[in-house]
C-alpha cells in the first residue's frame, strides 16, 4: 500500500514534515510529491527536516497567477498519480498545491485525507483564495483531520458525517517539537547572527494576497511611525520572496533606521527569532499557531482569522491593517495587556498529531 503526500509551499512543508517521518519510520510506503509552488523557501524546510522529494514538479514561475498555476499543477500531478497508483493521498492546508492535489486524487478516485481541515473565516475572499480552497477540498475529502474543537464544529455545521472527522491537533506543534528534539543549535548564536541579541524588537511578517498593496503599506507606515517615537524598539522583518511584498517593505521602511530587513529565515532560525521577540505582528497562518506555544503576544494583521483559538486563549488580537488600528494596538501593548497576552497557552496540540494520523490510516487498513 502506498501513500502520496502532495505539498508545495513553505508552510505545508513544515506541517507535513512530521507526518512524512511518522509514516516512514513506521514502515509505511510514503512518497513525497513536491509541486515546487515555492522553491528557495521550500528547500530551506526540506533540508532542515531531511526530506528528499520523490518528485519535484518545479512549477514555480515569478508572479505566478492562480489560474495558470492550478492548471499546470493538475496536469502534472495527474501524470504522477496515474503512474504511482497511490492508495491514499494526503494534502495539508489550503494552498493552490493542496486544491490541485486533492482534485487530482478525486479525479483518479483515490481517497484524499485532508490535514488541517475545518478552518473557516466564513468569507471566501479572506483569506483569498485559501478560504475557498479549503472548502472545496473539504467537499472531496474522505477523512478530515481537524486540529481543534472549533474546526470539528465548523465541519459538522457543513454537514460532513461525524465518522469522517477526526480531531487530531495541528502538526505545526509536532514540527516545533521535532526541531527542538533534533536540532540543538544555539538559539543565542542565531540571535547574534542577526544582530538582535541585545535588542528589544518586534518581529513582523506579511505576505497575504488580500494585503498586497495598500493594506500592507498602511500597516508598515503605522508600525514605522509608532517606532519613530519609541527609540528602544527595533523592527525585524524576514521578507517573503514575493517581489510585491518586498517592494512595499523597502518603500516604507528603507529610510527608517532601527529596522532589520532580512531574507526568509530557515525554520530553526525563525523559531529562535520568534523566541527572542518582544511581540509578533503577522498575517501568517502558521505563525499565529506557533506564537502561543512560545508565549508571544501576537497582533494579527488581518480582518478575519480562521484561527480564533489563540484570540480566545488571550494571546492574540485581531487588528486588521488600518493605520489607526495598528497604532492603537501597539499602544495597548505598552500597558498591562502585554503581561496578560504573554501567558503561554497553546490551543493547537500536544505534538502527537502525526501519530494520530498514522494510527487512523493503519486502523482503517488504508496502508
Ligand atoms: C502561497 C499560498 C499561501 C501561503 C503562502 C506561504 C496560494 C494561493 N497561496 O502564497 O496560502 O500562505 O504561499 O508563503 O497557494 N517566491 C520565490 N521563491 C519561493 C517562494 C516564492 O521567489 O521560494 C516568489 C515568486 O515570485 C512567486 C511569489 O513569491 O511568484 C509568490 O509565490 P506564491 O506561491 O504565488 O505565493 P502566495 O500565493 O503569495
Ligand atoms: N517561517 C519561516 N521563516 C520565515 C517566516 C516564517 O520558517 O522567515 C515559518 C513559520 O514559522 C511558519 C511558516 O513559516 O511555520 C509560515 O509560513 P507562511 O507565513 O509563509 O505561510 P502561512 O502559514 O501564512 O500559510
């Protein structure tokens, strides 16, 4: 029996890496089918986790449009799936690679397991196109591996059968633990490498499509203007490789002094930089899940989130991207709110998510 694990971007690679190792270490025949939607950012993760892809479609083009990307992925993945005759296909999350992988599984009548199922904002344009992707994938999924109770509830509301939904936690926590177990690099050495060892800094990441252009510009201007008045604070921004993100970052921040604009960090380094941050500002999905595990207050630079657990747990605030709102929340974090939000609380899992997924697949005699 054979499993095809289809993925293609940085966050998917981080979140499927523990599943890949869990299956492989237990003697299951698993093939890593990499779409190559990302290139440099993907290989940073594959190298760290020691994964050699069985296939790499090398699909990435600069400024790739959604329709063309989806079309090319479906055609190329179909060839592999037909050749390999997988018994099961696993996809993770909500990217274009996920949608294409699930669709090709469905067209070839191969059962699809959806890891990180049931996340919803209720608005198909936010995040765009991820909310639609995960809903579409849900429709053609044989088993929904849901991270939290909230995600299970979302799926039940959409009338998916109870016995096809399994609450397992989020593999992002498995990935964090895996790195802590297997990599003993000195966190302090990483901080020195980026010149932040003695600095109080805010870590920011931004890349979402709905934030391209004005929302990102407005947010970064607010952050810059706030920091101009707080000369003990620095800004660290590992910039996504998307040229549209980098253009705005440079435009707004180049003249500001206390900033450290850097290339996307290798995962272990990013964890170290998160660990040293005063707090985090982000529109990333994965970072919203990791920050509570590290006890870092997080300002979410989006209008909606499919991850309400951290907000309910009190470690994150939904801020949006408007100038006044960004400033308002940064000012709020000067007060006692900071202490409250720093209380570590991780609602996303116990590090055993991959094991639960493996057990389900074995129990159901799928492999
Ligand atoms: C994609 C996912 C998004 C996920 C994000 C993670 C979709 C629709 N979007 O975002 O859900 O949160 O990845 O980062 O699937 N680039 C490189 N090298 C890389 C990666 C990207 O040069 O290793 C540049 C290229 O110019 C590329 C651009 O970044 O065209 C954007 O990449 P793309 O996969 O289209 O990213 P997003 O859709 O923004
Ligand atoms: N990350 C990383 N290096 C960076 C920025 C982020 O390794 O410079 C990791 C981060 O820890 C998280 C994941 O990448 O696990 C999030 O990826 P991204 O924000 O690109 O995608 P999203 O989670 O929003 O889909």
